[in-house]
């Protein structure tokens, strides 16, 4: 049996090892990610909607659209590509694709559409339907602005690439441009995961010009149907594959599948980047086609996220002193047996979904799309977990044997202040780590507009759920994993069974990945914390930042 001194030495050694592993994971990932856009000129600008022709008749306010530009040489002319994100996306989400295009010689413009990313203007939504006139006004202004920049080759038409909601925007714009409605001359359009082909007229392969439709092999059927309908609007007998028509006269059109990709990973697929680049090279690019789209950043981002999780452990050990054997604390409080805890998690999650459906009016008051539903769900589910856990603790047969607590062993003096400061530091670490990955992947992590005023509400909602979950599972990491899986499954099932917002099917998988990361944070702290809320704070605050900065701002 090891002595306390040898156990301390072993723990110290393991902390050094974990710290070294974290460094070996994060340092190369950070250097590679930083180097992917090395040599490119990255700029930002604000584009007024009023620069677009016909703006006065659009019926939308003259707000500014934040854009990011990527180009190898900003003073030399290049073919221009405007790359438009989808619902709950941002310029950051399209950056991986944008870098590949810029390295192939294109000038790339990435807008943050109304209500998204760094754009502080709320997106008008009525009965869950996005007001497309606001999105269309954004794109019209950005396309006009991009065509007038020094990096734009004046004699060459621009190209558009859009994902999901952005795919709908670029196809509407392309149709209008092909019909001569005063838009910027357009040479090609690439629609990734187009939700509907209703805006694509039948009967002419020239409307719009040179259209490529891509969808993921693991996407919902409606995206597959939209791609095929878009192809067959021009070529009624068309099938998935290389395509039809000629890029020279503007009649080229194709629909193709990106293997093993879903609605989000299609943006990080090498096949997506290569097909998009080949299509643009053929239609609007330089005469010498055949550029290599390069590698994706997704593997390095995963390594960065894993490294952040590993690095949290030695940091927590450094800031939070270990409890003395026999010392009481939150971890020593009785927890329900595993099967009982699982039942509590299932019941609480179901009640959370029912409550969120019943309180739809309350959820709609939150100016974050889907965010109101998520807040109500976590508050109600957390309240039920806390209530049922309290009731279960009154029945000794539902509890495992209690750990021995020595009344003579007490916490060291001053532990409250030290733990408060430690939790603040660890929470800041979690926010920064998540923000670093987010800025390189899906979100500007920017509290633009009214987001800042709602951050505290979202934080309290998640802290309540994580506090209740910790009272239920304690230091049983595998059970904490199970309760998170239950939450994710029930949220997804609510879309089908209770008519919850359909966009949960796209956002919840991202939350599931983050919940796995936060599991490491929570389980590390719960073994050392003396204050009952510490575990909840280090998990709830980072998740709140993710939700508040990612979910679209709506009105």
C-alpha cells in the first residue's frame, strides 16, 4: 500500500506528464493552424447595404455587414468569390473553405450575415421563418462591394458559394443575375446543402449560370431532394455525377454527393473543397485549372481541443489543493445508485422537453434563435434533477454506502477565497480554450449586439443544470457521460415527438462534443472542490459563451 507521500509524488509526476502531453498536442496544432493562412492578406471591412443597386426598393434598413477578406496579393486583380455561411454559421465557419480558395488564387470575401457572427443587427424571424429579404440585401451589398475592390479583376464575373441558408441566398441572387435584374455579373454558383430548390426556375440551364449542387452523404433527405430537383430543373433526366452542359456558354449544371459528410462536416471535407475549386477553375478561374485544395484543419482542431482538456487537469491540481482523506465536502455527499440516477436523468430530460414545448411563448422572448428553447429546457430539467435527487436521498436503500468522514479533519483555513479564485481562473481557461477553437472553426465568439445582455441569463441556466447533475452523479465519470448522452438524445427526440425547433438536429451534435470536453473539466474539479457550485461554474460558463455567441440573434 502506498504512503500519502508516495501518492503525492505519483500525482505530481502524472501532472507533469499530462502537462507535457497537453503541450505536445496544443503547440503543433496551434502552429499548423496559424500557418494555414500564412502568406495570405486577411482583412476586415464593414459594407453598407445601400451600395447595392435597387436598395431603396428592398424595404430593409441600411445596416452594415461585417466581411472578412482573404487574398494572396490585395493590389493585384483576382477572380472574386463570395462565400456565404448558413443559419447559425459565420465567416469563421467558412474560413477553412475560404483559405483553400484564396491559396488557389481567388480573392475570397466572407460576410457575417444579419444576426450572425460579428453582425450586431438581429435577423427578422416570423413564426420560425427567416426573413430572406434581409439576407438577400446583405448578399447584394457584399457582391457589389467585392466587385469594386482593387483585388477584383474587372473583366471577370464573380462567383458565389453558399452553405444551407447561404446556399438559398446565393441561388436566389444567381437567378436574379441570370435574368438581368441589375446584379453584379455572375459566372458560377456553388450551393452546398441547399435546403430547397423552389427558387430555381425550370426550363433553362442558363438560369442560373453554371450551378453546382453538393450535398453530404449523411445529410437529411430534403437536402438530397433539393440538389436533384435543382439539377432536373435544367436537365429533367439528370442524375448525380459529373454534370451536364458547358461552362463556356453558362449551361453547366451538376449535382453530386460528398461521401461520409453531414450538414456541418461537408464544410471541412477535402472532397467539398476540391469539387468547389475545380468547378470555379472551370467557370470563372484562371485558364490553368487543376489547383489542389489542400488539407483540412479539422484534425488539428480536434488535437487542440483534446490538448485543452488534458491541460485542464494539471492546472486544476495546481490551483485546487487535494482534500485530506476523511475530509467532508460535496463529493462525499450521498449520491443515488446508478440505475436510480439514470431514471432521474431520463425523467428530468423528458420533463424538460415537455416544459420547453409548453413554455414556447416564454422561450420566444429570448432574442437567440433556438436559444430560448435551450434555456427553458436546461432550467426545467435541472430543477427536476435537483428535486428528485433530494427525494431519493431520503431513501437509504436507493443510496450506495456512504463514505467515511472524519469529524476531526477540517478544510484548511482560507479555502473559500482560494477556491473562488481558482474556479475563476479555471473558468477563464475553459472560455479561452473553447473560444480559441471556436474562432478557428464555427464562431466569432463575439458578444455582438444584445448577446452580452443575455449572457448572464444563459450562464445561470447552464450552471443550474450542471449543479443538479453533479449532485446526481458526483465523481462517477461514466455516469456523468450517460446523463449527457441522455440529454442529447432526448433533445433530438423532442424535434420528432414534440415539434421542437428543427435546427436542434444541427446544433445539438456540436453541443454534445462540447459537453464531452466539459465532462473532463467537471470530473477533475468535483474530486477536489469544497464548494458545491464550483463544478457547475467551470462547465456552465464556457457552454453559455458558446450558445450566446453561436445561436443567431433574432427579432
